[in-house]
């Protein structure tokens, strides 16, 4: 006599994942709008406008905004309502310095590349960047750009390092969006892909010092030009770091 599923502890029914809720869809759309630069840091969220544009009512929109508030992308401000979280100069200093140290450590640990599967991951991310560039989809392009840099960190084979880098995703993508905006007049998305392809080709050549030199001129800090006039939070540490960045640019 054949036993039932209940009689067999080794048999488990697959979990059923339902479609995303309206709140999840709204949160994902707002997230893309912020990362893609349609909603700018410090900008007030106008609920009436978003309910019209997203085609939803206020309750799911407000719940979606609460999701983004927990992620740190928006915040409640007295007498202003909800705004996109502004980045201060000190925030930018912390994000950029941490990113640079993570990427440098990953290169020192991971180049020359020991496993071809890690390089394939970089190539696949670059291909997705190219497809997003061809489609002119800037939010998707920025997501793929982050995926590419995460894959570069993944060359290290250091899981905790990659997880630490991934934990900065939304903050890194905000700075990437600022950088893309700063470069868009002089560099198309297609040219941006070419810049990342040069980095990958240098990685494939296997010289870690050459990769570090390429990262130093990669152009991911173009948005720092004049940044102190656009944001608040001018701590001494951040200002000193900014001066060092400008001196390094002049020396290149």
C-alpha cells in the first residue's frame, strides 16, 4: 500500500509564490524613479502627481513610501511631507571611500582571476548593460552597472566582501545616478558601456596593478565636480577628502 505525502517526511510541497502586490509594484517603480534620477535627492514627493502617473490610489502609494522609508530612500520631514532622502557631502565621502576600498581589496584578492565562472559573470553583466544602453533604459542601465561592479567584487571569491558591497546597493546606485547625470552631456550610454568594457579587458589581462590604475581613472567620480555647492553636510573629513580627489585628478 502506497503511503501518502503526509506519511513521508522527505516529500515537501513546493512553495507557491504569488504575483507581486500593488504595494510591491509601486515601491519597485518609485525605487527605479529615484535611482534613475526622475525623482531627485531632496525633492518632495507629490502624492497627487504619483497617484495619477502610477494609476493607483493613495493607500498603496503611502504603504510603498513606507517601504522606501525603511530602505532609507525617502524620509518624512515636518511641514514638507515625504522627500527623497538627500545625500550630504559627508554621505558621499563615506559611500565613495568605502566603495573604493572594497573594489581595491577585491582586485588584490581576485586578479589574476582563478575561476572562469567569475569572469563569465562580469561578461554577462556587461552584456546586460549593453542591452539596456541600446534600449535607452537608464534605470535598467544603472541596475546593470551595479551588477557589473558587484561581479568585479565577486572576482575575489570573498563572500563576506561581496555581501558588504551588496549592502550598499541603493546608496551606490544613487551615487551612480548622480554620476550618470554629470556625464550624460559628454558620454552616451553606449560610451559608458565601452568604458566598462575597457575595465573588463584590463581585468582579463590579469595584472592587478593595471586594474587598480584603470579604476583610478574609471570616471565614477565625475559628479564630484562642484558637488560642495549642491549638497549640505560639509564636514572637515569630507572637505579634505574632496580636496584630495581633485589633486589626484590634476596629477593624472
